[in-house]
């Protein structure tokens, strides 16, 4: 298509043609393509401009420059780019227009086009370089941004005050403290002292890279601080978990006469939620309202988050309802807040309301609602959210992927969780921890430790979450060696300052029977919380040290640590196992009046157990009858077990009848009542109860036993070897436990149904499952899936006396180990007879 001359496009009498063209360009709306803009005198309505047509083009360059700065889209930018190329405006004299074109492309997200123009510029200025830096940072090219900055230092143009904040932002997003220090050393002294934006960027970089001390020192050395500086420093301390310091900075800022804006309040309010400082959070809420920023959306969202983290979801919901224009952050904050407070029904309801209202959920929303589905094991709804995440490319988000792994693990679909894990290209430590927790939840210990090794191989180091996830496995299977290895790792890597890690170590040692080691960990802790005291009180109670547990509770109160429901469950249980009836009753009565803790079914069960173990069965029965709520089956079962120990047939029949009305499908209580009848010689009632079990088709789940240790002997009586010879044999064989009992000479307990000569309807097995087989290690460790029966206990005591070896029994229901041979058997189980 031939080019039109100016004489063909304009009237001959129009002399000031550049100005006419300028007016024509100004008349084109920003959305109208320049190449298709009609010319008033051209019959086709189109025209191509050449540089030779323009003559003196200063005004046209100014117009194009302004149009480049206001280009609304990439389509318009490409049209302007074509016009510049056709008219030769990007030649040797087009550095200004070329730089602006680079900035336009970069600002519109076209980094590829911006780089093509950038590398073809005859000369580059700071504006073009800064535009490319901004585009690289916005698109995640942090390493490329640092390389470009180094190129500027070598070849020019020299960085200016606009360059440093951009490259420092790249370093902070890249979490590269080394490169950030390199940029810091290259900043000139004049810019560093005079430019507050560069100073704020440095403070932000040091804080986000984890060097809070450098950020604090630089902030203190700033000659002049403004509101942005204070807000940046507060944000940095928040990101490093220094919630108290953030609040102190806010008070210090107010003391120096600075005001605040919505960003400042939205930054500091979440610190109150992290600390659980409800009163201080309410004070900041009032300050925000009085300062005129209480209605800003970002402040309201921060208040919702703060109230939810303090446990006041009702207040958060009131604020949420008052928001006129709710955004996805508002919904996500409330959904996450209810999930964090275990209010899963409300969380799911809000999520449904959010979807129906037309608000598209974000990755944070999905990651917040998935724990509610995992708690209720709603795998179908979880799959629906998984599909939504796939359709909207959220499956690559770390939080969403971790939450999906959690829900599939909770629903026993570990293979699907592993599929998500395998599909993640860039796995971080959170993904590894989720997968390890999934296998731990499903009891696959071998795979847990395999993935722990894989985490090392992937270049990650186990953090506190990893340790807290793996340590409970060491007390579940008495893997004390692995637990000690993890303890050594914790000490070497400085994780012994993390409270949750120390709590897990105390729990692991105490449940493995090493109470002294658990107390040593407790004594070395510099910071303790409620969970710490709950753990040590529960451990002392398991081992029968009720008075020491009470002493630790008083220490807890002296340190002004508030007890919770779990504290009193552990305390009442400790009193129960130690026979401290009066002390337990006092603690129970003080729960509401002194500590503001409401009793629930667990506390009722502990009180019934407290009365039952000490023989006060009538008091236990009256306590149950006076309960304000319907007693749970476990409460009645505890009393029924006490009736067996103390041979209260009259009360046992009443409790058994009540239990069968509430839960007739549980065979365990039928067997327990049958044994109570058998211990009193009421064989007709034994036959009647066993017949009920058979008629209702109930089957009691068989129990299992496990022994760990190095076995030095084979105690098979049929081998014909002497006991001295058996002690020198280094074999590890498994023998029938019944043979061992008969060989040692343990008489069967009289209170357990062992059969009757004239009756074949009674099983000859003991009431509680015996260990089917056993070896004789140097230190015997029994693992039963329920509490031992008297046959097993007596046999183990006789076995230890025979071979003069130590013994530890594990009650998995209470998850405790007991060194039985350190004191007489009659004392070991004085208060441990109830099932």
C-alpha cells in the first residue's frame, strides 16, 4: 500500500500541518486505534505517517510521549510502538520515547516486549533501567533484577534514588540477605542519609530477610523518621514474630507525636491477636474509631482477625456484619477464625454463604475451610474443593496443597495425599511436614522416618513443626532411641528454645517411663505455657505422684499461667490415681468459682473415677445422679469397673442396666458385667449375659500384645534346660504365655471366670486379653492395646522375679509406662485396677 504525502492528506492552504496533526491526535480517544483513526480529508479514512511527512516533530513527539504514559492496554501500547517504528522515532534521537515505551510495556505487564525494546535502545537511561527492574520484581524475576543492578554498576547508567528501593525489594522477596547487604554497601552516603524511601526499603529488606537487629539499628540511626518509617519497622517486627516489640513501637511512635493512618492500624492490630491481648486490642479498636480510620476496610479486616485469634468470634462476626462492601479478605478472615477456634460448622456455613453471595474464594479461603472438612472427614466436599483448586490453579499454592494433604490423610486416603505431594514441583518445608503428619496420623511409622530422611535429602532441615509431629511416634511405639536422637538434633540446632518442642519432649520421656528426663527438660525451659504444665502434671499423675502434681499446679498459679480444662482433667486424674479424694474434690469445686473453667464430661468422668478407685461407690453413684447433663457411657463404665474391684453386685446391676439401655452394641461392658457375676459365683447370670451377647451378634475385638528388648533366654519349660542355662542362652524366641504362667506357678485369680466343672457355656479366657506370646528381654516392655488383666500382670511380675530383670508395663489407654519391679506389685496397682 503506497504511502500518502502530506499534500494528499491535507488541504494545500493548511500551512501549520504539525499543529493540525497534533489537534487530530488529541481528538482521538485513548481507546481508538491510531492506525485506524479516520482522517477528515482522506477517502479511505486511514493513513500511514512517515517521518518525512512530519517536518518539525517536537510537538508530535510530545503528544506521543503523553499517549504512551496514558496507554490503557497492551493493544494500545503496541499500536503506539508501531507508529514510533514507522516514523523513525526510536532512532538515535529517540532515547526519551524509547525509555517511555519500555516503562509503558513494563507497567502493563509486558516484560518481554519491554526487554526487546530495552536491549535495542541506542542509549539507556535510569528511567528505562528502573522500569525494567520494576517489571522484573513484579513478575518474580528477583535474580534477574539483581543481575541488572550489577550491570548498571559496571556499565551504567548509575543507579539513582529510585533504583535502590526496587532492587532492595527484589532482595527481600528473594530472601537473599547476602545480596541485600551487597546493595546496602553500594549505596552512596548522601542518598543513604537524605532519602527516607531508601532507608525504609533497607529496613524492610533486613526485616524480611530475618536480620531484625540490622533493621532495628538502621531504624534507630535514621536522622528523620516519618509515618511510613514507623509502619515499615512495625511490619518487620511482626513478620519476625516480635509481637510485643511491634506494640511497643506503636506506643513509642505515639509518644513522639506521630499520628496514624489505616495502614498503621491494620499493621499493629494483629499483634494483639497473636498475643491474645484482648483488652489491648479493644483499646486499639477504640483508638482507630476515634482517629477516623475505624471504618476503613483494611482496619476492619484486621479487627476480625484479632478478635478471632482471641477467641471472640461473636465480636468478629458483629464487625463483619457491619461491613457494607465485604471483600475476599473479610470472608477469609472470618472463615479462618472459626476454623482456628474449632467452630467448624460455622466455618462451613460462612464458606457456603460466601459462595452463594458471589464472592470468589482465594487460596487463603480454601486453606481455611479445608481443616473443617478434615475434622468432619467430609471427603466428598474436600474433593469438590480440590476440583475448584485445580480449575483455578490454586493446587500449586503451598497452603492449599498442605490443607488438601491434611484432609486426605484425615479421611485415610493417604495415597491421594501422596499424589498431591508428588505433583508439587517446588516443595517447601510445609509440604514435607504435611506429608509426614499424614503418615504419622495413619500410624505408618516406617514411612514417617523415610520421609524424614527424604526431607534431609531435599536440602531442608527439620523445623519445630517437624519435630513436634514425629516425637509422639516415639512414645507410641516406645522408640526411645529415635526420640533421644531427635532430642540431640533439637539441642544442636537451637530448637530447644521452642516451647512446643520442649512440651513434646517432656511428653515423650514421661510416657516412655523416664520421668526424671522429662522433669530435666521442664526445669531447663526458660519459657513455659499452659501446655507445658498440663503435660508435666498429667505425667506425674500417670506415675502415681499426685502430691507432686498438685505442687506443680501451685507453681503454675504463682507464675500467673492460667489453667484450662485440660489442666483440671490432668489434675483430677492425678488425684484419682494417688487416692487423694479430698484434694480432688476441692479442685473440682474451685474450677468455676476461682478459675472460671466450666466442667464438662471429662471432669465428670474423673470425679467418678476418683470416688470409684477409693471405694466411695455410693458417692460416685449420687454424683452421677445429680449431674446436670446425661452421663456419657464412659462415666458409667468407670463406675462399673469400680464395682468389679470392690465387689458391689447391687450397684453393678443398676449401672449395667443403664449402660445397656444407652449403648447396647458395645460387647466390652457385657464381658465386664459377666466377669463381675463370675467373681461372685453367680454362674446363671454369667450364662444369661453371655447368651445376650450371642443373640445380639456382638463380637469383642481381640486385643494384641508386643514385647521389645534384647532377649537373653528361652523360658520354654519343655526344653529341659535349667534356669541357669536359660540365663546364658542368647536366643530371642517367642513362647506361649499360658505355658509361662503355668511354669512359674501363677494361680488364676479367683474373681475371673475360669470355667466351671459342670458348665461349658463359660469361656476359659480371662476377662481382659492376655498377651498371646512373650519373650524375656533384659528390660521387658509390654505394649497392650487395652489395660492388662490380672493374669498378665501377675505373670509379668513372676517373670521379672524369676529372671531378675527390670520390667516396664505400658497402659496404652492412659499412654504411660510403669517400672513395676521397683516396688511391690500390690502397691504398683493400688489405684490402677479400674479399666
